[in-house]
């Protein structure tokens, strides 16, 4: 077995963008906000929420690639400033993170007010036209309501002073930060969710299948539905992932690794069954494995099951018409 080939293929797949409608809608909204600002000077802001693995950081990479920084004789021009929010973020660490991305050699030094002033000055000097805060839920994770209000107030002031479109990307709990600061909440009235189950045309199991096959097109080994047929495989994918983008991608990664390790020429239900046990739930065998022929076609959300209710926040989703 060629381990380098296996690792290279897995790394390439991990870096693939997730081509599902909410992901595309978020990219389009960000591009539209930037173009609107360039044409009119109007700054509109956006909140992008999604569970881990749904593509928030991929959005940042895509935008950075489309609008790269470049150098002039007297300065760097940074059309899009992408700021990874540090863990347990404070106002001071947020300002330092922005200064570091703007190239300030003294990013860690100074009071909050002086750091903030430098952020605004450098944003204008570097011609920043769009700011993206990735992993923005870290702002919410520090302190209690009073702290959240103060951070929200600082962000509101910073957004007003820079005067450019701003995007927060983070886990769903980020929304709670906006609930404690009305002025910040008004600025981020538009909110997009990177989640399946939002379509008015397709059921969630059809969306799972569409995403599965779209990602499968990026693989060096073709996908097959086996004896189940594609429609039934879509239903099984829904139960195996609980309709969450992250788990569909994890299933495919594990199945790809198994296929490459055995030099298989296709990925079908047999590999998906093994991948579910290896990657998602070690006790998911026989009738508790969605890809096993004995599966009972029910959500795996009971006690000690992978999608146990209350263990993780389940995004809203359209229920299957029938099981």
C-alpha cells in the first residue's frame, strides 16, 4: 500500500470546498456585499452560522483567493481582511489579532483604545474593503452577559469607524452574542445558515444525497449505490449523518481511506457501513448501522447514540415525509 498516495488524496479531499446550496448562497452574499460597497459605499453586514466542518473556513480561503492582497511601493493593499478570532477572545486580543493581520509589528502592545485606533488607521491605509471574522463564536465563549455586551459594543464601534462590510462566521451559539446587544444585532440582521434542510423543493434526504454525490465527484474512486439504489442510499445517508454536512464529509473521508488502503475500484454501501462504525459510532453495527441491510430506519438520537437529543444542538431541518 502506498501510504503517501493515501495521505495525499485525503489531504486533497479535506481541502475541497463543500458545494451545497447554503455554502454557495453565503459566497454569493459576501461577493454582493463587497460589490455593493465598491459601487455605492454602502456597508452591509452578514452573519454566517454553521456547525463544525460545514465550510466556514473554506469560505474565508475562497474569498482570500479571489481578492488577494498586493504590494504598492509605499504600502500593502488588503482588499479583504480575514481575522481568525483567538480562543476566549477579549477586546484586547481581538484588536491584536487584527493588527497582526494588518502587518503591525507591535500588534501585542498598547492599550485597547490605542490598538483600536491603529486598527482603524491601518484599515483605511491598507484600503480594506471587507472584514471577515472566522471562528467568531470565541467572542461569545468568554465571560458572561456583561462581558458580551462590552465586546459587542466595541465591535459595533469598530464596524462604524472602519465603515466597511463585515462578516461574522461561527458556530450557531454565536447568535447568542447578538442577543445581548441590540445595536450590534441590528447591524447583523441578515443571517445565513450552513445547514441542510432549508430547501423548499427537496427533502433533507435528497439534499444529503446531492451533497454526497457532489463531494464524490472530487474523489479518485467512484461512488456506487449498490443494491439499495440512489434514493434509498440518500435516506440511509440522512440517518448516518443526522442531516449534518460535517458527518457526510467524515463518512466519505473514512470510506475513501478504506478504499485506498485495499486498492478498491469503487466506494459502495459496504465501505460506508465500515466507515460509519470507524468514524462516527463504534457501537453502530448491524441494525444500528444505517448502511446495514437490517437497519431500522430511525434517527439515532436515543441515549448513548451519536445524535442523542440534548448532547449536541441539532440544526432545524425538514422532516422526511415518511421513514
